[in-house]
C-alpha cells in the first residue's frame, strides 16, 4: 500500500511517500480500504515528539478515517466486505495516512449514507471528543452557560453546535476574522482573544471547555462560577490544577466506541451539526498539511483524499 510515513521525529522533512506492507486483520478486526483520513493537531505533536513517544520507524500517523471494508476477521459478524465505515483509532494505535488499515470491528461504525467519506473523516475524532467532553465529562445541561476556547477549530466548532443543541448559552473565543463563522455555528457571544481579556469580560459560566491550552487555561478557570467545571484537551495527560477548591478540573477520557460515532451521524441527520470547512490534500502533500496544522490558525479541518 502507499503511505505517507515518518522516518524519524522532527520537521516536515521527515515525511516520505512510498510503499509499505499491507496490514493483516486479526480475528476481531476488519481491513478497511481508506478513502479519506483526517489531520489532527495531535499528529504534528507526535511528529515533533511533544509527547515523548517511543515510536518504531517507519511510522504512519493519523487517528481517524473513512473507507470500505475489504476483509473481515474470523470473529467479526456485524460488519461485512463492502460496508462503508468510519472510525477513530484506539489509544496507542495510529496509521491512517495510508491506503489500508486493520482496526477492531467493535469500535468501527457504518458510515451513514448522507455522509461522504471526506465528511466522515472530518467529523470522526472531533465529534467523538466533543460529545464525550460535553456529555460525560462536563455533563452540560440545558440552560447552562459554557465558555469554549478556540471556536474556529475542529473540536471547538463541533462543541459549539452540540452545546447549542443541548440548550446551553455558548460563549467562545475567536479572532475577528472568524467571528462571523463561529456565530454561524451558534455562538451567542464571541470574544476576540487578540483585543479582549476573556477573564475580564466573561463571568458566571457553569462550564469551560479549553481546546487551546497555554494562556487560555487560566481564563478557563477565571470565568467559572462557584462549583463550575472545566475540561481540557490540550497540554499534558493530567488536568491543570484549579486555583479554587470549588472548581472541578477534568481531562476527558475519550474512549473509542461505535455508539459515539453513530451519535455523530444522528446529529448530522437532524441538522444539529454541520460539517466544518474542509481543505483537501493528497498523501503526497502530508508535509504541507502539517505546516498548516502546526500554524494553529486553521478554520475547520484538513483531510487527505486517498481514494
């Protein structure tokens, strides 16, 4: 199979595009011919070794994809050859910047007919992350007020829409050029992080969801009312320490499950969420895609169109 892979940690010059051996599915796995795969911020962080990973090279990055089942393991009965599916790789597994992947059938969902492969790849990990964070970590309720940092990004953009669907009042941060975009997603208030101090203009939030990290972390805590909850997906494995004992600080455990992927399809069918703006690349252009992702000013998603 063709693949865009790393030969070492480092810059984008560590990418190569060439043949690698086809994966072989285990008894509980399916082999999927990948049609589209997403680029996520975690990918370039793995490339530069921000997580201290111990990788074996050549190494194929990538965590979510959409494609067609081409083989099934001996124990798989709920998926069949020819099924259109999408999935997010389990923690510890990557490998979607390529033409084929073997993955556990139990965490692989059938792709809804109304979703293209590109759309499914664009929504898989960001949707899973947003749904788990808002439903299971923050337990966001109708009528609550939530601050979502980095509204123009993939996870945050999905979270804005989902929070509105749940009946929350949504405040988000974005640059001036993205203000209209995040309002179109449903944001009730937009804070320009370049000209406004979030901690000074936002108060009494029940929840905060920080997808940015760095300086945004302190303001995520500062906007919370007594007993507020804050969730963080940027930075290390442990949640930041809150400045007050009454605040709950959470690092979401984003497990992989078929039910969450099916929920994404349901939300799309109900028009509760829309697909973010997508910029398409070929696998040969993995280095360029990473340059854009690493710059951190992307609106929407980057997706490899593979088939």
